[in-house]
C-alpha cells in the first residue's frame, strides 16, 4: 500500500495499486514494479502534486523506491515500512512462495487459496481483495527485482529516506550501509511486518518523530 502527501498542494491520499483492493484490475497490465510506479506517477500528476511524501509498506515500499528513482520531481521524502530491497527474497517470503506456481496454477489451480490460508486471517483479510492475476504477476516481478536493484536506487538518492523495521521482525539486511548512505532506520515497537495492524499508534508516532528529525537535520 502507498500513501502520499503533497507538499506544494494540500492533499493526502491512500492509494491501492492497480489490481489490489477496489482499484481497477486490467488483465492486459503487466504489474511490474515499474508499471505500478508509472501508474502512481500518473495519479500524482493528475492531482497536480509534486514533491510528495510517499509512504510504502512491503511491496508498496518497493514501488515507492522505483517511483522516486524514475520520477524524482514527484517525490520529496520516502518512508519505507519493511520494503523489499533485493531480488530473489528468502524461500519463505510470500513473493517467493507465489512465484513457485505457474500463473494458471496460482489463479485457477488452488494456489491463491493456499496462500490465503497460510498468511492467516489478518493479512488474508486484505490479500483476499486482490485480483489473483495481479497478485501473481506483481509477486513474480517483485521476486525478479529491478535493474538497478531497489537497494541500489535507495542508496543513491539524496532525499530524506526513512526505513521502518518492526521490533518483532528480523533486522533489515545491510543496516550499516543504509545508515551510511543517510537512510534513517527506525524501529516500531511491539510490531512485526504488518506494523500498521500490530501497533498503529507507534507506527504513526515513529513516522512523525523521524520526519521531524529529518526536517531538522536538513534545515
């Protein structure tokens, strides 16, 4: 999921990527990270927003990185909640599990139902709203990654960047390198990967506190 706040025009919006939630789900859309990023860029442009603060969780965080890389004029600050940074994620990651299926097997052969059962009721409550084709194509392209990688894009940026890690999650790989590149790595207490469900108040407070620190250091 992505949210964006315009700095030059007062607008705040939560955006479901194409194929997810109640958004449109065209069958001829490729659902790559680049295509998702371009679709978000089109929404921001249509709303007259540039210099946005973009918050992205998990795969949405990967899309946010690609958006900021491809359209730096549109993004002034990134907040990434356990965003995917590298291709070929661990075998236990949702995208890797989904990518083991063929598309037809996932969509029509029980793969989607199996994944919903495995992720449990909280994550499944939102995942079940996704179009199976969109979910499959997005997951496989997320596992494949981008060129350059999302991590490489993130390290090269000079805008304020905040990476959130749930206290109950494994630490982000390459923390030292991220911090050295100016990425503010923050911990959300009493939360795992789904931090906005696990501890929404702390999630919001960490974003607000990190944002204040980023503004102060840039001033």
